[in-house]
């Protein structure tokens, strides 16, 4: 008899400011890998895929997007506190760009329309990449994330957790 | 009945984050806010002072899932501003790449986001690993259909997300024809799986009706996502170059996005698959129409849940259109049309998977962007969603909080909304007095 509840690596997938192209790319990687990954990985948090999410006890948090506000910084810290490893996924999380474009705006570009958003909502003065806010253990480059780097990272941590 | 503030945080199968706040007094919804909760990236401001050639690729990053829609809308806006006329081959290749986009994007929405509602599950992750289970079969259908959409995109424009090959005036690199026969075979084989999905969405008779005003592009010679006039369900048509003549911007103080109304009607309206099928059902591919004859009788429909069926019908249309194009296409070597930059203003309107998308580029004599404007479908649907939820809550105010929340999310999901930005929660703040 096989174990009805075999051990799995518990992951969370979090999206901050960006286009969610890395999430879409993940959904594409599931086309060919779903059956294999579902046996090894429990997706405990991924709001694109499920309604009932929890960020408790994560082995790995994958972070897509850049951080735009104090609310984002606080949430990122909470994710860090709940996760053994944090991996920045895709250009916005790794380098801030292109989501951090507004960091380059001179005063001439901050028009009334932009000011009205800054006044109504809690936009931070600068958009930050993930490692400006918390410690990051690994980086997956690309816009969207490079599939090979994602699969390599997943395999690396499956080995660390002795699941492959 | 509950009293006081109630906040329910629910993570939703949509792209991006939204909040709903409802204030109920004496069994009536006094105030309901549908709030797009994404932080803006101000990309339309970021492109100002940049050379136009760099702009379409940058603006494709507005959205991961409808990246190709933003790319093509930007290309068309800039080409129109420069009076660049692209070749027939470029138009056909863009149409083919667009079929691929719709196949992948509609399948993601219908199967990954909506199918769990039909199966009564939280997520596709909960579908049992049992080959005899319909859910299992449908999930694996979706993998095959999506993968084919992605592979077709990759063959024509270099990638499904943030595609590198399309450029102002044409293509940086033309596709390799030798890939076409295998793609045609796979498209033929996928039809049966797409039709299985049509039956599932046809049989799911969830129902919610309120609005009946629609806007979509109508092709001059058949179903077209990229070329045509803007058609409104009251029968009027407009040249998309003058979109500000019929769309009125509504500033929504609590939302990170503006909303829109039809100017002359002062009415909210819906864009997306349902709008397209309501206005353009007659233009579907003949083979799609023939094979789906017994599944098209609900259209035209004011039932928002028929948006899912409409997306599935469009998926088959795109499969059939792609087969036709691949069978007849002979690639002629050509380079992108190039012209000296000129002062000009141009609009690019396309049907994104979730509705009409407008880009407007203003370019100076040196080919530098001086102003840029984008109107996305979800912003247009925002007021419609809000009014739908208001009516739904008023009609079902005695239902449990849990049920109201669940049904509200299902209605929002029908719109296939794409906040395309920060992923926050759908918080349902429900204030009953």
C-alpha cells in the first residue's frame, strides 16, 4: 500500500505589483507537469488557483512582482516569517523593473492625475524589489520567468527536502 | 441577520485583486463598491519621451495573460499615428497569433477559474486523480488545449507571453512554414476536446440577468478581433479612432481604475465574449456554427453566465480559423514597413479576450511619444459589475452571508476580470444595520 498522505513540499505563490505573466507562465508549465508535481508539492497559497488559502508553515514562498506600498512591505515580511525559503520570481521581483518605472519619474511627469492616486492611496515613495525588504534565498530571472530556471529551482528544493 | 461590519477575505480565481464593500440597511443595499485594488504602474506615463519603436514591447507588460492584446493594440496605435500600412501577410499572421491567444486565455479562464464552480470544488488542485472522472478528463483537456495555444503562439510570434517577434510595421522574423502541418493536425484533434467543454458550459445553467447594453468590434468581412468598427447594442457603429465620442470616463474615487459609460445612453455596458457573440453571432466560422448548431440557441443572451459558454464557442471558432489560415498560408519573405517618423495621433482598438481594448498614441516629429492613453476592458466592465452585485444582493438579501459571498464571486468571475497587477484579496466587506 502506498502512503495515502505522502510528504510534500509546501509552497505558496504570491503576486505583488506586476503583470502576473509569471503566474500565467506557471499555469502553462502545469500543462505538462501537473501530474508529476501534484504528487510532490502542496500548493497551500495561490489565489489564482484556489479560494481557500493559507500562508502557515510554508517550505517555499515564490514571489512575483515588485512592492508598491507599506501594506506590501508588511505582507512580504509576514510571508518571510512564515516560510523556510523565499524565491524571487521574474524581473519585477528580482530587479523591480519594469514595475518600478515610476521611480524614474522626474517632477515633470508627476501630473495631477498621478498625484490624485498618490493622495488617495498608500503608494510608497519608491517601488521596491523583494530583497530591499526581506532576505531572498534564490532568484529566477526573466520576463516572464524563465521556465528552465523555475524547474531547476523546484528540483533543487525538492532535493533539499529529500522528496526526489 | 448580521449587524455591524463584516469583512470576509476570499482569494479568488481571477487575475489581480479586487474588493467589494457592501453596506446594507433595513434589508436594502445602500452602498456597494467594487474596488480594483491593484497599485498602478503608470506605464502610459512611463512611455512618454521614449521612441515609439520601444513602446509596444514595454506596454505588452501591462498584462501577463492578454499581453498579445496590448502588444497588437500598441502596434496598431503607433502604425495609425505614422500612417504605416502593414502587409496583408502581417495582418493574417497577427490574426493567427490572436487565435492562439484566445485559445490559451479562454481555456485558462473557463477551466482553471470557472470549472471548480461547476464541479463544486475549491480548485483544480482538488480534482480527483481518477481517469473516469469528468473533472479529471476536462482538466487534462485544458492542458492539451492551452498547450496548443501556447505552441501556436510560439511558432508565429516567438512566445505566448511578451512575444518578441511582432514589431512596428510587421515582423522581426517570419514563422517557419515547416511547423504548420503538425499544428494543423493538433488543431484538428483538439476540436473534440473543445466541443466537450462547450457541452459542459451549455449544460451549466447558472443564471443572472440585469444589463443588456454591449459594445464590441464587428469585422467588416466576418468575425474579427483586430479590425472593424465599434458596434453598440443599440445599433450604432463608430470608428474606433473616435472612442472618446461615445465613451464617457467616470472617476471612481475609491478604485485604482477609472470606469466608463456609454455617453449618449448614460448607461453602463458590458464588453467581452458575451458582447461579441451577441453582436456578431452570424459571423462565426461556418464549421464552428455547423458543429455547435445545437449549442448556440441561448445567444443573444443577457445571462452573464453565458460569457463562459461564449468563450468556449470562441475557442472553437479560433481553432477553425487557425486551421484555415495555416492551410492556405505561404510565407513570403518581407521586412517590416519603415517610414521616417511623423507628427501624428493614432488609435489601436482590438478585442482582448475579456473585451474591447483601446490604445491611443500621440507621436512627435522625431518619433517620440508625447502622450499615451489606454482603456482596458475590465475598467469598462467595472460599473456593470458593481450594478450587477447591487441587484444580486438586493434580490437575495435573505441568503446567508457565505452564500452571498460565494455567488458574488461567481458573478465577478464571469467577467473574467483582469486587474493584471498586485494580487490582493477580494475582500467582501459587508456592513448590515
